[in-house]
C-alpha cells in the first residue's frame, strides 16, 4: 500500500521530443505528489508537484497529469533537451500524517542531441 | 528560499572510525528532517525521521546504534555513522519539511567511503 511504482526504468529521447514517465500508487490517503530531478552526485531537486484536487499542472516545459480514479500520475517533459538528462523520481506523501515521502524507483532519462 | 546545506560533500574514513554528517536549514526552521541512503543507480531509502528535541524514528532494519541522529535545534540535524565499515559506504542525503504546501527540500548529499 505504501509503494509507488514508476516506469520506465530508463528512457532515451531525441532532442526536441517528449519524455513521459509514469507512476502509480495504491494508498488513496496520499495527497502530495512531487517529481524530483537528480543529477549524479547531487541531491534530488523538486521539479514540480501536484495535489489531488487538480488533474494537471504545468510549469514551463514540465507537466504533471494526475488521474485520481486510476491512481496514476505522470510527468511530461516537452521539447526535451540534453540538459534534461538525469534521473527522475516520482514520490507521494500524506501531508499532516507521517509526512514521509515514498519514492518510486527512478527513471534514467537520456536526451540525445 | 528553503535551502538545506549538507556537509561534508565527500568523506573518506578508515574502518572502525566514526563520521558525522551535518544538515543545516539556512533560511527556515526545520521541525522535521529526514535522512536517506542511496545506493548506486537506486532510489532513496528512508533511514530515519528526526524531530527537533525528540528521539529520531528509525525505519525497520536500520541500526539505531550505528546511525545516530541528533536534531538538537530547529536548524541542525546530524547523522553519525559509528564504527564505520566498508558496507556503510554510500550516498547519504538529508531532507527537511519546510512547508506543508511546498513540501520538502533536499541537501546535496554526502558520499561516504569507508576504507
């Protein structure tokens, strides 16, 4: 129930293409869904986050789509750039509860020039 | 805003010695901090949750006596790896809950190598 399942494990996209990473969860009590970007040797950095009262959130080239009934959320990176090459983690937590972040296993994105 | 500073970024220590890693919130008060361990090409594994002024809560399977966590002030949490062994070599990351709406911020991580 505490798991967040992330796919794909790795993704290769051409420059200018769309990168799509998917996550699914079981615990309906989760109410905060962030995406993190991590470069080698660095800590994760918040990319974008969504709460279950909205179905989509867009910030620049990054969009989260959220499907509450399917218990799924996804990250779309438009016009992918080589600088976007990193590992992306989805996560979920219960704000006001234990507040522990439950992470997906990560997706290594490679954007070819 | 919401910056967490983690030091050192890299440390090499001899087997049997102890190493302390610091995590400081620079521009906010962090009531709750989290410590993670990350193996190469793997996800973050939560080790423990620390709350200012109280004992840390450890995740199942994490040795409390080996990984000592102290959260003595609202801006500082420390992780001490005691009697380190090569299998403790890993990337350790701290995080702080800085806002119930905006969520969490992470430190830059510490690469620990035990030789």
